């Protein structure tokens, strides 16, 4: 025994070897005469021998030593651990140690060894062993788990037995952060597969305890960097699973915190940085592209990528277990990047790549490379098909991708593989038209819909309805509904109107076409009412969301005043955030109780704050809907509600869709009237828009533009005007009736009100506005809103007159004089009094407003469109949106571009100054489709207000007189041929609202 003691004191290997030899001999020697219990002496000697072998195993890592000592201690534990023996180290404790070494060297069934260790540690935790004696075995157990979880993709899940044991250990040993990390890691592994919110919350609570720990001298926990990494992994897994914007912000925050909290020498920092860039690209501000953003690019210092053939040669013998370095892993992953594969054109190279992927899957059956190789194999086979058009490659790609979905335990990889499989099956379906491919593809879309990953939400929901419809599958309606819901949801979580607009622009193709496609599907199946509901649901989304935040609570207050107050408060907070220009103003707020997120950037905190407010609001809406008479509160309006928009005259809806285009006339007392269109309607409408915008680039007052506009009006009459007028006659709608245009897509920028000339054998040329009194509405809901009773009165309205001309508006003051003469109750703001603040404040006290100034567009930034006021200060569209003017009735915007869309802005959103005035309270608005001629302002305003304030129209609200007044004033303007009246000058003016 003395030799063994000398080893413990000296650490010299020779002493250890002699000790093992002596103990081995002692077991086989006959017991001495003075031994009171020869059997116990042999057991004690056997224990000491096993302990020495364990010491040697730790030093040498020799597999035979590890297996030997583990076998010895298992025997001792099974036979003698309950016998009263004074072993220097308890058998249970040292068996845990031996198993930990065996797990670290992966010499046995690691999962079974971990389970055995959990049972042993649980035994110790339930015993009366002193707390200090627990430290070593529990630490060894935690170490084994950390080794096991270094490659989390190799672990399918973590058992309840292991987790419960670690929970008990933390209670007994609260200061051991290594144990806390083991529990957090175990919960993470289980969360990846079970997706339990309880596991996430428990794991993050443990990690936050480590991250906020401060020891003596304010030293952080030595496991802080590990905790940062696992916290980031938790949030990545949660975002992969659910794809919610607030989860994305957590992930971005964790990645940034990891980079800020780790040293420059930390391995993999560059990969984390690239990953952070990718996740930032997924934000709902329209700046990122989903698939590109998810690709983690390998830094350039790795050098030129070797050929697949060289990589194959570098692979180890698959029969030999050999660890792989981080650098080697990254080199392999770099060679399988999608951007690299997509550039391959040589079939021999592609074949080498296919062979390489298959060998990778054999050489490294579990781990990070497995998922990468599974995805790349299908991609390479697909690339081979693209280059050769041989169906065998496509078939193999489909089979390989199916296999990957079945075998991968990585959720992100499964998401990508699902996405790839839909693409591959769609390709084969187009080629071969096999019904089984259609059935599998439709089922796959359903399966993919169960995932909330942002990958799938940006792709599959928009492919599904198109394919289902083209091949006549019954899931088309479900697919369209899913896509519509996605569009709305993706906007809801973007924190501000500007972010929401960016989101719409980034998904403009899907956003603008899906509602129109779905409506055309309803029309095709004979469901006109559902088509109108769908068109309403898919247009003016930003205005609709904002309008919902201003829902009247008067009736709710009568039923439950406390509920009404809570709902009103949440709406106010949401509106403040949604209309914010500077998100940093909302950064000093404790988000959802997470004090650890103080370092999150303003955008991220705003996303999280809005998510919390939306959750609170949704709960309140559910409570309100349980009140008597409120079951439909804030639900999408039904057709019966929408049809009341036509109570004062028909609403003409133009659905412009590549599948089929139609004209619908909405009537308040009969079913919608359908006007089918010609097969070339869709293309001709697109050409008209191009013709109009192309001519405008040559200059509004140019002869080229006048010719272009003339051609557009004539063609527009043949395309839309003629069939509409014919149908209005058939419906017994008399001439000079009011009609409303509710256009979609390209028709939002075409002058429907001025179509013509209408062929006639007598009199001067007539246009559509000569036969009817036309107005526009961005949506049916906007028109309904403009007719709500509120404070309407027949009294002569007060007028706010805002005049801010410059040198190019020499006749602005003449227009001012004309308005003042027409309205005796006009308050004029000009010069220094015409500032944005004063104008906004003054709007609250006047029912009418007439604005004479420059209107400015900002390309791609509709909320920055503005009126140019005193000293160039701007009253922006967003300023107007923030205003609430319940007493407002009518606005005449005698400025340029007030009803014109900015470049790239989605047409169906109607994001222009005229719609903004209507949103903030004005029931009727006159705007301009392009630049306004200064010389027309005086006469147009004079004739307009003479008509509005005519004493012969008693019993008609003043704002409801404005559509006819504008029409009449424009007709007079048009007849001024002797003054060089061009076509664009009178076509320019449009009326919106009631």
C-alpha cells in the first residue's frame, strides 16, 4: 500500500505501475495469519487495484484500462456497495468517475453509460453522504455530459432520469456552475426535439443565473462563455421551431452578447459573426432574403476550396473512429455551400460531389457534417438534372432528400430538406404529371405548414396555392387562406409603418398577387361575395391595421368600462409605437420582464414590445367578443357589411389578375354584378400603365405625354369604360349618379374617372365623368368609415386655408383670394404661421381644409411624402397619420402628387397623402394624380366652392357635395381650350371618399 501512497504524493508513473503490480499479486497471495477477515481484505485490495487502474487510465487514456476499472467497480458496486466496508473512496463515487472517463473516450455505449451515471448520482443524492463528498461524483457526471453534448446533433434527446438527477444536484450543490451548465445543456437537447416551452424557460433561467453571477472581486462565473453559447443555441432552436419575430430578436441579441462577451481568440467567432449577419438579414424590415441570409459564409482566409476528388481522398477510413477538427469541418461545409454548387456545370465534378457527400455520410454518420451532407446531396443531384435533363438524377435527388428528412434530427436541416423536396417534386410534377407526385406534394405542403420556420413561411405558402390551383387540387382554398394569413401576420410583427412597408415591398410579388389570385379563384368557382371579401381582406392592410387601433370603444364602455379602458390603453401604445420614426425613443422599457435584454438594439426591443402588446390586445379582443352583441368585434367584415358601401351608389371593383381579370359592380340591394373581361385584359392593362408612366417621364406638359395620355384614356374606355357603362345602363343606374371606383393593381394609377372620349354623333366629346359623378376609394372599409355619423352637421363649415407658395407658384395668392371669397369662415395660415405644428393644431378646429403649396414625393419612402410649408419644413404623411381629427369633413389638396404613389410602393396599399387625410378623419378629399398647374388653381377653386356652398343643396352634407362640385369645376376647366388647356391638366384631379 505504501507504493500506492507514494504515487498519490509524487505523481510518478513508476510508483503507480509498481502499486498496480503489488495489488494484483496481493489478491492472489494467501492471507496472512493476523487477518481477521481474509475475504474483506481481498475485496479491499481489489478496490484499491481498481482505483489505481483508474488513475492510470486517466493518465494514459488506454481503452483497456478504462474498460477494466469500470468493469471492476461495477462488480464491486453490484456485490458490496451495501456492505459495511471502509473503502477509502466510496464505490459509487469512483464508479461515476470511471464511467465519466469511458464516456469521454467513447469506449462503450455512451447513452447507456450516461443513464447508469444518472442512476448512481441519484443514489448518492438520496443518501446521507455529506454534501462535500458529492462534489466529485456530480462534477464527473456534469463533465461527461458536457463532453457528450459538444456535438448536440449526435444526441437525439435527453432522458427525464438525467434531468431529474441534475435538478437534485443543483439543489444540493447550488454553487457548482458546471452542474448548472450540464442541466441547461440537457434541457436544450430535449427542447430541440420536444419543443417544450417549460424546458426553454427552465434552461434560460439557469443560464441567466450564471450570466449574472458575480463572485469575489466582482469576477464572473468561469462558465460565462459557455452559458452565452448555450443561451444562443436555445434561442436559435426556438426561432427555428416557431419563427416568431420576437424569437429572432432574442437570437440576434444572444449572438451579439456572445461576441461582446468572448475573447478575440475564441474559436468560431467568425462563424458566429457571419451567423449574426444572416439572422439580421431575416428581420421583418425588408432588408434580408431568407435563404441567402441563412447561409453562413466561410471566411476567405480558408483559401481556395479543394476539388471534390481531393476532398474524397482526405476522408478517413470509415471503419476508424477519428475526431474531426473545427477547421476541417468548416472546409467540408464550405465545399457544400449552395452558392458553390449552383455554379457547377461539369457533370464529372458534380458526380464527384455526389460521391463525396455519400462518403461523408458514411465517414461521419452523426454530427454537424451529416446535416450539411444530407442537404448538399439532394442539391448536387438536382444540379446534375439541371445540367443533363436526365430524369434519373431528379429521381435520385427526390429519394435522397426524402431519406434526409427521415434521418436528420436537426430541425433547421429538416426545414431546408422539406423546402428542397417541394421544389424537386414540383419540378417532376411539371414534367411527368404523375398524380402520386401531386398527392405527395400537397401532403408535404400540409406537413410543412405545421412548421413555423421563417424559411417555410417565406416560400411554401405562396407556392402551394398556385400549384394546387393549376392541377385542380382540392386544397387550393386552404392554401390561399394560409397565404393570406401569412401576409397579414408578417406585417403585424414589424414594429413600425415604415418597417411594414419595407416588408410589403420585399414580398411585393406574393403580397400583391395572392389576394387577387384568391379572388379570381372565388370568381371562377362562382362565389362572387367571397371574392369581394377576399379583395377587401388583401388590400389597404396598413390602413386597416391602423384603423383597428382607433376602433370606437363607446359601446364597449357601456358593457364593461374596465375592459374598454384596458383596450383603449393598449391601442394607444400600439399606435404610438407603430407610427414612431425614431425607435430609440422606445428603448428605455423593460420588455416582458427581461432585464437581461437591456443591451438589445432599439429595433429588437420594439419588436418584442409590440409582440407583448399584440398578445395583450388579442386577449382583450377575445374577452370583448364574449360580451353580448360583440361576437363579430374586429373580425373581417362580412359581405353584408361591405355591400352597404354601395348605399349611395354602385362601387366598381376591378380585379386585375393573371389567372383571370374581372369587373365587379357592388350594389347595396342585389347580388354583385360580374363583367367578364377579354383574355388579353391583363396584358393590355399592364401596357397602359407602362404607356402612361413612360410618357410622363418625357415631361407632363410635353406633346409626347399629351399623346400618351390621350391614347391611354381611349384604350381605357374600350377596356373598362364601355362594358361598365353598358352594365350600369342594364342595372338601371341613371346617368349623373354617383359611382365609386375601387381599383386594384395597375388600375390604381390609371385615370378611370376620365376614360374616353365616348363615341357620339352629336355635341362635344364626352368622357366618363360627363356621364357619372366619379369618386375613388382605397377600400370598401375606408368608404364605410367616411360615412360613420359621428359629428356630421348641416351647418356651414369652418375652413382652414393653408398657403405656402414659392417663386414657381405666382398665382397661389389668387387662389387664396378665391377661397376666402367663397367661404366666409376661413382661417388663413400663410408665411410664418404655416408651420407643420401650427397647421396640425389648427386642423382640429376646422371641418374643411384647403392646402396650397408644393407636394413632395420621396421615391420608395411613402411615409415621407409631404407638404412643403414655411421655410421648407415638411408636414409628412406620417405626421398626418398620427393626427386624429374626428370633426374633419373635407380636404382640398391643391398641391402636386397628393394622390400619386411613390416608386415601388404597393398599389393596393394607397400610401399617398390623399388616403392619409382620409384615414385621419376627413370624409372626402380632393387630390392630384401628378403635378398641378399653378394657373388652374384660382378658377378651379372658385368654381368648386361656389358649387359646394350653393344654397340650392339643402339637406345634403357639405362634404357630400364635393364630388359633384369637383366634377363640374373640372368640366369647366376642360372647356378652356382657348387658354392652351392640355389633357393632363383637367384629368389630374380626383375625388376620394364619401
